[in-house]
C-alpha cells in the first residue's frame, strides 16, 4: 500500500511514531560524542560536540584495558556458552514436543521451574568450589548454560509446534534414524529460532557483569564488561574512556543484531502458528 493512498490520520500517526523511534539514537549519540571529549567535558554528560576531538581515547582504552585479551576471553566464554545452550535446548525441546509421556511432562515442569526460580550466588559459589571450577571460564560457562537453558527450551518448544510431525513420519518411512532425523531435517528447519536464541543468549553472556565478577577472579580471565572497572574509582571516573569502552564492547553485538534481526522476528512469531 502506497503512503499517499492512506488517510491523513494514519500518515500523521506514522510520522509521529517514526519521529519517536529516532529517540533511540539519542543514547548512542551521547555515548559517541562524550567518548571523544576530554575528561572534564565528558564529566558534564552534555550533548554538545567536543571542543577538541580526542580520537586518542580509543587508543588509551586498548592500552589500559588490554582489550585484545579481554575480547578473546569474552569470545571464548560467549560462544562456548551459547553453543552448548543452543544444541541442548534444541534437542530437549524436540523430545519434549514430540513425545507425549510422563518424562516429557516432568521435563516441562522442570523447565517452568527454571523460568521462575532465581539463581542464588552463594550456592553457586559452593558448588563451583566443590568441583574446583571457581575462578575458571568453564565454571561460568556451566552457570550460563544452567540459567539460560530454561527460556531457550521453552521458546524452541513453542517453535517446534509449527513444524509438522508428518515431516518426521515421512523421514522415518524413508529409513531416517532418530539422530539423522534431528540433525539433518528438524534442526535446519529450526533456523529462525536458533538465530533468535543465539542473539538473546549471546547478548546476555557477552554483557554479563555479575557472574564474571563473582566467579572469575584472575586478571588474565577478565572479560570486556569487567574492563569498565578500570576507568572508574572511588574518587572519580574517566567518563570519556568509559564511553569509548562501552562503544567498543557494544560494537560486535550491534553488527550481529543488524544482520540477523529479520530472523529474530521470524523465530519469535513462528511458534504462534500452531497451538
């Protein structure tokens, strides 16, 4: 439908909503502008252009925060956690959705409990210490898998309702085994929800501050969010470097989200096709 064929009221509403949607750019502009100011100017948190563009702030952030090391740790932590979450959630959701027995009902109840029961730091610390995983990336990976899997299983379970069981039956008749059925037929059809879960979980793990603060004590295992500590202190903060660091941390996920956003919408809506 062409815009000029719409009533004036709808055109005005579209114009107002489009203008309001631009407000989301204000925080990005604030961060970008202040990341290029001097410490004194950035502390004012103003929207004006800097009197002098301090492009060297980004170089300082790389040097002080040792961003290559922190970036490597964040990549390892994020992709390890997300990979395990995606494959286990997809397999669990497939079994729960296709099988209608007591085991599936029990698993469904456990998933629901996982959605409502919050994780507690002290028990997690005791468990990791018992298995000698405290202070290791592996320990934080397992925490991420445990805390993020329930929502991932739930969303994948809803999506699988839109995939007809006749596809499974046809594949089995053609001699397809259960593992081949899942990995060669069902899993590719779950592409939209897999991308959606990848974005959601990667965003959480990449930006996570609490778990890495409590359970990664070594400086060699510092992730990108923890580098924010290096530019803040009891008696003041270098806000220009803080804003520069925020942009560097956010850039990878913004790029991924920009290219994968159409899959997110498809993954979130496909589960509503069938009840």
